[in-house]
C-alpha cells in the first residue's frame, strides 16, 4: 500500500511525518493511534514505516490474542533484530534483556524498562529509530508497560515510538501521558476513492455509482469494511442486476468481531441488543416494558452497555451504527429475529407508536397479508399527510412487501421511494425504486420511477444522467399525465443548467411548450414562464425573457410549493430584482421546512446562497450556505453540497479572504469536474479572479476571467455576471478596447431586462471605468452609488466608492476622494474584508489622510455579526433579520447580545449612532 492509497488520512499522515521529522533532528516523541476496528490504524503504521525508509532503524511488534497472556512476548518479537546491540549494553541491562531474548525473563521491571531505553538510545546514535507496536490491546501487559515507559523518555533521542490501539479496549492506563491521535470515519469522498481502488475497472456505468453510494454508506467510514464488501461483490451486483449488499460478507473479520462480542453476552443482553437492532432506536419506557416481558434484568442491561455494540443517548438506546446493526441482524437466526419483532410489537403500546407496532406485526407475519398491508398503508398515508416522511416510507415499504396484487405493490414501493426521498434518505429511495422492475410494471409506473430517480440524480450530483433519465420519463408521461411530465422537464432543465448544457435546456423548454396541458394554474404558468424566460435569455432575446420571467416571479407569491417558489426566485434573480429574490428564497426555505421536505429545503438553501452572493450581499450567503452544506452532506446530496462549497468560496473571495477561499476550493477541486457540475465549477473558477482583484493583481484576474471553455467560467450565466469584474481588471491593465467589448454584452442584458437597480449600478460602474473624461466618469459613478443604495448592495457600493475615490484622487481632487474612500473603508471593516480595507487605507494615505486603525469598532465583529448589526441599525426587527438570513429570531437575538458586548453598547440606538 502506498501513501496515496491512504485516502482521507492526509492530516493524520502529516502528524506522523512531523514526529518522524523531529526524531531525525534529535527531538523524539511518541503517539498512540486509536480508532474503531477497521479504521486504518495498521495502514497508518505501515505508511510510517515506509516513510522512515532505510534512513531509520525500524522495529515493530504486533499484539496477538494467543500471546496476550505470555509475559514479554511482544517485547521478544520487537527486540530480536537487536541481539548484537544488546550484547554491548552494560551488564545489568544486557542480562535483563538477554533473559527475554533467550526465553527466560526475570529480574526487576524497572531495570528492564531502563534497559530498553538505553538500547534505543544506543541504536539511535547510528541512525534514527522508529519503534511501532500494533494492536496493543492484544499485547501482553508486561511488554506494553515497558514500551510505554520507554516512549515517555525519548524526547531527547533520535527515536519515535508509535502505538495503535482499538477504541474501547482497556490498556490499564499503561499509555497514559502519551499523545493520542484518533482516526475518525473516512469522509464520503475518501471512502469512494478507497472503493474505486479496490474495484478498479469492474464497475458498470451508472449502476456502479449506485453501488458505490450504498457500500460507502454501509461501511460507515471504515476502509477495511469497504475493502471486505468490495471483495465479496458478485457479478450481478457489479452490473446492477442484483441489489447491493445489505451487510458485511460472512467471512468478514469485522463481522466476526461483532458476532463474537454479541455471542459473549448473556442471553438476556443478546435479546436486548437484537431488539435495538430491530427498532433502530428504543425509548427507555419501551425498553423497560420489553425487558419486563422477556425477563431481561439489570445485569443484562449492564452487559449490553459494556459490550460496545450499543450507544445510550438521552432517553433511549440504539445500535452503534449501521455497519454493526446490519452485521448483528445478518447473523441472527430467523427465530431470534421473530422473537425481537414479537417483543417489540407487544411493548409499543402507546397510540403514537401504532405505526411502529404495525411494522413489527408485519415483520412477524413475514408472508403476504393484504389486510395487514392495507392497515400499514393507511398508517403510512396518515404519517405522510402529517409530514412524518421518516415514518411513512418504512411503513409503505413493509406494506408493499406484504401486498399480493402486483400493481398495488408497485404503487406502494413508489410511495415508499417518494417519502424516503422527502425524508432525505436518497439511498433508501433508490433501494425502493429498484423494487419497481420496468419489465414487470406498466409504462406509467415505470416512468414515475424514472422521474423520481432522475430528480435524485440531479441533487446527488449526476446532472448528465439526470437530464437523460428525466427527458425520457417526461416523454413517457406526456400522454397520460402532462403535469408530471412538466415537473420532470423542470428538473431536467435544472440538471441541464447545473451541467452547463445550453442546447439541452433549449430543447427541454421547447418540449414543455408543446405538452398541451389541459388545465393550467399559477404553478403551471410559473413553471412554463420560468422555462421560456431562461430559454429566451440563452438565445439573447432579453426583452422576451424579461416578459416571461416577470410572469414567473409574480406568480411566486401565489403558490405554496417550495420548489416552485425557488424557480420564481431564480426568475427574480435573472431580472436583478434583489428584494423579490430574497423574499421568495426565504419563503421557499420556510415552506420546505414546514412540510418536512428535506430535498426541497436543500434546493432552496442552494438557491438562497447563490442568489445572495450574485446580488452582491456577502456575507449574507454564509448562513444559508453553511446550513445547506450541513444538510446536503448529511443527506448525501453531493450536487447540492458541491454548489454550496462553490458559493462559499465565491463569497469568501469577494471579501478577499484568501485562506478561506483556498480551503474551500481545495474541497471543491476535482469534484465539480468529476461530476460534470459546470455551474459550481464556474463559481469556483471565478473566485481566484476575485482574490486577484482584492490583492491588486488585475492582470492575473483578467487572465483568469478570459480563459476559454472549461478552463475558465464554463457556465454562460456566471460568465455574464462576472463581466463587471472583467471590465475592472482590463481597465486597470490598460486594455480599454477589450473592456469595452466585454461590457457590450452585459449592457444588452441590462437594457433588455429593464435596467433594474443592481445590474444597472454595475453597468454604470463599468461605464465610469471606461469613461475618457473625469466629468463623464463622475456622472456614472454618482448614479451607480445611488442605484447600489436602491438595490441594498452594500458591498458593491463600497467597491464602487473605492473605485470612485481612486479616480478622483488620480484627477487631483483628494478632498472629494477622501469622502468616498472613508465610506468604502467603513463598509470593508464591517465585513472584515482585510485586503479591501488595506486598499482603502492605501488610497486614503495617497489622498493625504491617515486612516484610523478601525472604523466604528466593527473590526471586533465577525462578518455575520457585522451584517446583523448593520440590519438592526437600519431598523429591522429580529424577525425580519431572521427571515432575511434564514435563521431563527432566537439566533438573531443571541448574535445581537454578543454584538452589544463586543462594541460596549447597550441599545439599538447606540448601535445606529455608531454605524452612522
């Protein structure tokens, strides 16, 4: 195994490399690497040994269960290569170690420990020493004590000592005082790379993508589990003909570990563990009833707690993770599973537990039962209407499994898939859709399944596959359900936009216009208006686009569907209507949350962040993007997560925060290109150019923004919106003709959509930069500032103030310049935009004024606190601020209290005075 194969462990490798580097320089150290079984502790030690290479004397030992009771067995294995050096030690130390090497250990433990210290020090005189001990939870106690004693005393030696121990295993305090490094679960991207390495070219097309997602999810971040699952895959699973594995293979070492732990428990504790595996989460009252019914005592409960198989949290208990749960359930006999379901069906006695009670009754039944299936379907429908999708999809699934009639069974699997998707469980939704076999069901049901699958693909980051699947589904639905066909085409258009496929988007819009919808309402008109407006924009027919987009944004207030509200918000964004955009995205997020629709909430948060940053309101996008990023990652919506990373990177770059931007771009690197996410990639390509402008590197910014095709801003709308930055960069490098040519396209768009304040302000700024005489420039800058204020684009206002001040100073009007530069400085300091602050200070100094170190005390605030403070000073209530930033009023109140504390004020009146 090469270091490159330790995917996701880069930070851990750096820690180990640091210890080795210090050891080379005579500053030794020790480290205990801990982690769950299968986390990669051994692989990290092996990487350390390879990194040490021949420059080090590498010594190692591994704990073996069969030798854990043999005193000094581990030390014997470690020291055997040093037999010649042992002979050169002082007599007392030579004798102590000699007895171990010759198989007759005796003597004082302290003498033996100091002998190991002397031996390592002597060897280190010739070359550095790396001493490692793996699986120390199985190492005999005497060896571990001696090695730990030595590890704590190598600080002045050319020696490094590494231990690896499994989480939850006692080490009797022997390793106390030694630095620890815990290996957590692998991130999903790293897990996918591990699996691809294990499978090579065996994956089959889109089926491979599903298989990768399922295995990475099941493995819970453990690389060994990923490799064991990969090794056991069948040809059918690799091709997609058979479902993915639901548990580790029977030969798995990890599954065997969980099996041993379970079998070692008393029978009552085993039954408790299986009940937890059957129910996923057991409340304390339910657990107590089940325990009384089954005769499980307190001792059994304690044994289950100490086994490491369960986690006790709050008022209940659950199996530690999905990997452990699936292993325990796979190894349980049919009778044990039936007993667990029977006990739970009797213990879930509350009315609100009725759906779960039905679930376990169905599991006990096992065979098809239409009466019980209907009862479960009724409970599932009630849970769905209440927005409890996490309950409803499971009940639909069990109802489908018990249903005899094929059509009804397919409908219930489709319902299960839809509700699993709404609950944010995309992988479970895909599993339900696999039960809908195209050959075994009619065309309408197969098309519904394909449409849902395409919607999932779009959010999960496979836009090209989503476009194909959704367009095909729309064609099959058009004859029987034109409204469903339109919904499929809308998601296909969204996927095409994410992929930067303009041709597909135009074809989709044209097809939507020919569906022949018999009845239309606000939602249908909104969707058709948005599609037609975007298509007209792509063709450059901006006046036609404005008419259709105005229609869509106006209808946004007449619909309750959060997804339709998002498309209305995007229409408003295309028109440059900042206030309507913010209102519609806030409404969409709130509607999705009320409905419990997780993918819709994630989609709305993606749109909210992107709209805010493109409207020129950083750091407002930060709250929406961070919330959205957490949600997208938790629900495996990789496309949404990538979009949020790109938006955060662009936001940070607008502020000139190079460290944060680079950190985010590092996470984004490769992901957008690999998944074909051109829109996210364009925002990521735009960000470095913004950093160049903030750092006063206009030539570099211009070069980045002019890169052709995929090397630059490959998404046409992003390229259009970046024109003001390109014009600024070109003007500052003296390329006025190129800047004027770039501006012309932007001008046609602004004029075509009716010259809204935000875009018109940027256009006026471009004209001011291009103006040949100072009078003309001043006229355009003045109008740009007025429009920025009208559009509430505070950060762009400050950028224009800075450029205006620079032009006035160069025109020998320093007094007028200082007024604008001071205004720019105040805003930049509010937002913590350090490079822009530095530029404003430099301009002020050049204009004859030494700028104060901090304006209005805002340097003490974080970017988000400054944003909230500004809105509060302008008179917005906590509820209004919360709606704007997609946070709760309580969170706003908390931030404002911190603002008052940091600024040393006590009221909003004082805050308003401070800002003004």
